[in-house]
C-alpha cells in the first residue's frame, strides 16, 4: 500500500496526535522525554508498512480492511514502543527525607540505669565504638516518621495529634501500657544493635494503637507508608551510619567497618533491660538541637 494515500495520511495524523496526547497525560512528559517520544515515532514511521491480513471479497468490495487494520497496528506499535522508551529513561523520584517523628520515650529510672550499664560497658571496653552508641536519654520507640516541609504541615501534624486524644482512651481506658525489654538483636546487616519488647498483651495493644494513630495522620495526607509492614517496635542502642572509620586503641591502623562486631554486645545478649510504663506520645524534630534533657525537641504530645 502506498504511503501517499491521503486517507492513510489522515488516519496516521489522527493516531499520532491521539497517542502523543495519551502518553503525555499518562507520563506527564518533560521536554527531554518529549524528544524521546518524537525520535521513537520517527523511527517507526520510517519502517515500510506490511499487510497484516489478507483482504476478503467483502473487504475488496467495500474498500475496508488493510487501511484500517494497518492504521490500528501503527497506533498500537507507536504507543507500546514510546511507552517502553519512556519507562527505561524515566528517573525514579526519591521520597522526601523524614525530618519529624512520633515516639515514646524510655526514660523511667530502672530502664535508664540498665541502658547506662550497656553504654558504660561499651565505652570502657570498646572506646573506638563509642560514637555509635545512642545516649540513654535519647533511647525511644519510634511509632512512625514524617516529612513536614513547611509551617502549615507542622501545624497540621500538631493538630492531628491533639485532635485524636480519644484514641488513647479507646485502647488504654484505665491503665497505661507497659513493655518489657530483654536481650539484644541486630538488623540491617549488623549495622543496628537494639533491644525489643517481649511479646505481650501490652505490646499487642500498643501496636494496634500505633496503627490507629497512623491512620489518622494518613487521612490528613501527612504520611503514605504501609505501617503494618514497617512498624517493628524496638529501641536502638547502637547505630553505624554511612562509611565509618575507627582507630583501634592498641594499634595505629585505621579500619573501615561495615557492621558492628558481635563481641561488643554479646555480653548483653540475654540481658534484662527491665519494664517501662509508656507515658506519652511525642511529635519531635530530628534536626533541631536536642533539648536540655538530652532528648529531641518536642513540638506536641498526648498523654497515654
């Protein structure tokens, strides 16, 4: 079939325009991707057309068949190939880094004394790893994190927390939840050392409370993660950040470490850190200087 056929040209122009509009809407094309789309279209337009179906007698008599079939194939191929090109060239958009979080402090006297026992042990026996320790006053359980990009977001987060105090009465009508921490574990390839609460009715209720509170923040558009997959209640004791170089006390050689060696915390593998009664949920900043009490600056809180 000759490409100079006016009917086919009109069909092609309609198909090209429709496809371009459809892909542009679907992918919100940037100028550089528009160029990719144009190059892809020119590439496919330069290929010779092939018949895809034998004409029947009815087709021959009515003039239907090959033109319509071919124009449909052209449109389908252009859309498929342009979509593939854009998918390969598209850049993944990174989520904004969290800068605020909701937490419960683990600051009762008994559990703090046990955190200090671990802190002092590592500081004295492995001083080169001291910078990876979490100061006992800062040890907490994170409920979930947020990115609050402006003052309006911060105000909305504070109001969302305050306006949902009734959730605490629903889950803790006549008592404050308590969690018992025992033993040590690691995750992220040994880069994080933590203790976690033992399974209990208190932990189960606290987990359901966290899900419910997260849902309220999600309804306000302040979070969009899957809390049921991500919430793993724990208290971080040590954390290795990025590329860390240490100098051993009995030598001049420096070492780049990729994980925290197990000999540092193995003495506490079965250690009983104690029980803590949860007092409140706090909305805090990750980036502002710490407060006078050594904890993260609190913007708002609700009592449990």
